[in-house]
C-alpha cells in the first residue's frame, strides 16, 4: 500500500488558517455553521505512476477553480481548501485515499476519481453523504443509478462515436480494433463495435493486448493480417511503445491509427517516440470548441502554464469544482440532498447561460436562475448525471505538439448516431 500523504492545501491565501481548516471542516460540513470555517474538497487522482501526467493536469484544473471561487468570497463566505491524495490509478489505493479524505480531512465532496477507480470510491462517497464528481469515459457509468455520482466528461460511448465518425469521414470502411485488456480500455470495445456497425463500417479484426508483454508481434500480425484501412483502439503507454515499434518493423506503420485521449500526453509521445507520434496517428479528445466556459478557463491556463493548450483532464476538474460551488450557492447548502438538487439547478437549463464562477455567481446574487456552461461540455446532466460535449481529432507534429485536425460538436455526433 502506498503511503497517504496530503500534497498540501493548495490555496495560498489560506495558509494561515490551514491548521484550523482540516480540524474545523467537520463542523462546517454539518451545515449551518456561522464560523465561516474553510470547506475542504478532496481531490483523488494518479499523481504518481504511468498516469501521473493526467492526475497532475486534473489537479491543476481543480486548483484553478478553487482559486476562482475563493477570489469571489468562497461558498457562502466559506473559503475552499483543496487536499489531494494519490491513487496511483489503483482501486485499492483509491479506497484508502478516499477513506482518509472522508474520515480525516472531512471533505464535503470528492473531485476527480477516474474511470478505473470511481467504482471503488463511489460507495464511500455514498456512505459519507457527499457527491463524487469524476472524470473518465468508462461506458459502465452510462446508466449509473447513484444520485451521488456526477460525470463531468463525455462517456467512452461518445468518444467511440467520434472515432468511428472520423473513420467514416475519411472513407475508411474496413477497420481493425486493437484494445488493451484492462477493464477501462475494454469498456470502449462495445460502443466502438456499435458505432462502426451503425455507420456500415466492417471490423476485420478485434485484438486484445495484455499489458506487460515483452513483444506483441503476434498481435500486430492479427491486427494487420486482413489489410484494414485503419485501426481503432487504445492501450497503455508501455504497450504502445512496443506495439508501434513492431508494427513499423512489419511494414504496417503507414496504416492510420485512431486512438483516444489516453494518448493525449507527453508521456505517450515519449513512449512511442516523436517519429511514430507524428505519423498517421489520430487522437480523439474532448474539445473546448464552442463551449461558453472555455475562454475564461483557457485564459487561466495560459496565465498559469504559459500555454493556451490545457493538459488532459484539467478542464473537466475545473468544471467539476465550479459546478459544485455554484450548486452549493444555488441551494444555499453543501449538504446532501440539497447539494444534488443545487448542482442540477445551477447547471441544467432553463436559465441564463454563464461560463465562469464570477459571472454565474453575480447572476445568482441577482436572484436569476443560471445555466452554467463549462469549458469542455455544456455540463447539462442527464438523468444518469452524465454530460455530452464536443470532440477534437488531433495529430502530433514533428515537435510532439498536438495539432487539431477537425472538430465534431455533440449535436453533430448525436445526429450521426440517431
């Protein structure tokens, strides 16, 4: 078991009250406290290991949103503290981390579990009567019945549609699938198969890749044996480095590959090398295109990092914290069940559309019903607390920088798969 160490209370302005913040959050979370003690939000993400770059990007997005809320007075006068625990993308570690945040930090919400740890964490959030606002595409959550669950990113079902639709627009009607055997990757297979069938695209091979092998020559042969016009799928970075290297040795590197946002990271580029990354490899990734909340978010990202390109996961966690805070403001409570109805009231239509905490909060103060629109989705939750959003198709250039090829809006994808 990895050690549980709090990465720190990330709001600099609260350093002086950090000592009382954690101790006092239990009283504040009970509701009705007039002491204006800080409210503690718990962030869970892979801050070490193979997916550390994703977790760090997610944490950055959450931090930016916390800072925005605090710069406008906090939630009902309570400043927010963000505490982070490392899950290392492992369900067992995620359970221990969530237990620590709930029982030691007394968090009022959990932000950030990804698809491979959410199922393990959700029961703890339910028991603690706090919402879990997650990031991840796992199709197993498409019809999640727990009201404590909120997903801020589009499902793998929508991502699969974007992948299939891009293949369709390119005229690639015979494709192969190559997907890692990990559950989070395998959940992509069924929606990919359904999306391809819907568009009349034939699947000539469907190959699973087990992580940890020293060679994938047999799998490479199976994937390319029937001469697909393109390959669709995802697998971890280590597997990718070996797979694409052996595909090049076999003379198959010219066949286009459509991957997922799992490969939207510098770690993936490093694993496969810039020559492979800049080849005919396309990535589908949630986009900020057309999103009302994107302008403010990108401005904050650029001020923080020097680049207008947000790291993977940052936008969804920025939206998660903002949606939770506005939900608490709208409900005048952060306790269950008022916080659930507050989040839905603040994010779903009807209402005046707004894309930042400042503008939305000002409208609430005027007594207006708001409809918060996020940076990477509309944050309009359906009955399963899922959202939909635009997707970009990206390619890496020779310098390893992602470049947008095209964008698909959520209505465009929904129309294509009616």
